[in-house]
């Protein structure tokens, strides 16, 4: 009987606390920075950021068509600094999937450009060219 009450209390507590954790994740504002169709000839894409796009603290890739073998990226900051992010091996992002989010260097640094590095792979008749979206998380206020 005591076990049932403990179980019920835990279930009710989780029911009320879960929205708080879900709300915390949704408070982080992500903006679409760019959409690219991955070329089978180029293995690098340069995305130059403008305006509010520069004011991001994190980056994430989403694959909306096909799949892409992502090797990493380089972030170049307006102050001249840069940081290279490499995956261990190639990270294959399937259609509908996304990479993890990556923290960008510095506090409140503005990003000048992002250079994506991916493996173009071999083009086959049944393969569709991958389309990716680059998302950035806005700086947190406060």
C-alpha cells in the first residue's frame, strides 16, 4: 500500500515538473541561418552571416533531404579569431536528422562566417542531393 502511494506521488510530481523542463528547452531561440544543397563536387561551403545572424552562441545542422556525411566546420569571428570543430570520423546525418549543437567561441562574439566541411561521397542514380539547413541559437539575454 505504501509503495502504491509513493508511485502515485512520483507520477504526479513528474506530470507537473515535465512541462517546466520542456519549457526551458523551448525558451532558447533558434534561427534559420541558411539552406544549402550539398554539391557532389564541392566539399566545403562558406556561409557569410549578416545582421542578427551574427549574434549566435551555438550552431546545428539539419538534413531535410537525402543524407550528408558531415566532417565538421570552422567558425570565423569578426575579431579575427576562429575555431575548428571536427567530428570523430564522418557524421552521417540522415534525412530528417540533425547534428548535435556546437558552442561557438567567446562571449557575445559575432560570427563572420561558417565554413562547412563534408564528404560529398559518390553520386549514384538513386541518390538525391542532400539539402541542409544551418540553425543558430541566439545569445541568451540576461
